C-alpha cells in the first residue's frame, strides 16, 4: 500500500464525491485515480479483469490517500457488462457524481489493411461504450461531470492506426453532443493527451526523441493530464471543450503515425 501525505488544511471542493474511472488500473487511468483520491474523491476503479491484481493495487493506493475505493470488473466489449456498469457503480458506492471515460483499445491498422471488424471493434470500446456510459450516467445520476479521454491526434491523421483514430474522433464529436444534450445538469468535456508515457516496449529515449518534433520540445508527464482533469472537474462553467495536453502537437498538420503514448 502506498502512503500519501496530504494537507488537510487546504479546501478540497471535490472531497466526498464519487468517481467511476474506466481503465483505472494502469497508466493515465491510474494517475487520474490517485490524483482524484488525493482530493478526497472516492474511486470506483474499473478494470476488464481482476486476474493481474492491478485493480487491487490501485484501490490500495487510493485507500493510502485516505479516500474510499471500490473495484468493479466489466468487459467493455460485452453489452451485458458495459450497459450495467453505471448502475452497478451506483449500487456499489451509493452515488456517482463523476464519470471518467479513460479505457480504450489501440491496435494498428492502415488504409490499405483496415477491415470492417477493426473499425467496429475500436468504435465499440472507444466511442460507443463511453457514449452508453454517458447516457446512463445522465439517466441514473442526474447531475455531475463527465470527462472523456481522447488523443491529440484527433486534430491530425495517424496513418498507422486508422481504426483507432476514427473511434477517437467519434468520441470527440459525442463529447460536444452530450455537452449540449445534458446541460445544464451535467458538464461534458474532453482531455486529449499527447506524448506522456512511452508505449509498451518503448522507453524514455523514445519519448525524448519524439519530443524534439513538438513545438515545446519536451514530452509531458501524467501530472499534466491529471492537472487538466482536475481543472475541468473544478469548473461549473466549462462544457463541450477539449483540452489538448500535448506540448502543441495538435498544432501540427499531421500526427506522424506515432505510437500510442498514454
């Protein structure tokens, strides 16, 4: 269990709220879970499977921050799992004020080889399931905040991951649609990370090399993403926005076919 020391004298406007975070056991999902826990937010930590034990570790870390935690298992490719995820989360934690759609799949595909199944699978997990969760959150929760994790490359074109980028662009459009549909009770925003963490099989040298192609000439850290998430959760007057946390990468014309980095 990780021990976290927090300053209890600092006001925490999010304290006592409950957040469901999909894909909470690893990478950016885990970083968001810990950042919210440090603000006193109870975490319903989602993972596809409990077999690796990562979800238990995250819940222990959340508890180390002094926040409540619950683990919930759901395969986001199975209708019976994702359609009941919001209701099960509310039943487990007692309430739900925040939804973070973080989980996604990421497989290579090009224009030359992408198939219909590639596109439908990515759309189901990366766009349709978050949309269903948003809709159920609005129906059952009534009020709160939703943040969808996107990708800086929605502003460009990733030649090596066609199905993935199409699904993330769909989620970006759904973010704006839901912001209109669920206002004023719910704010819906997106965060689009860029070079944050090295993908599987890569190291810091990989990030350092690619960072030289970015306007700010450096890569980010998980804290840059969690900072954007906390900013959006702390505002009651921002909705339908996408914050690019990418060192200016979205200003470039092309995503350059880089590997997933968050």
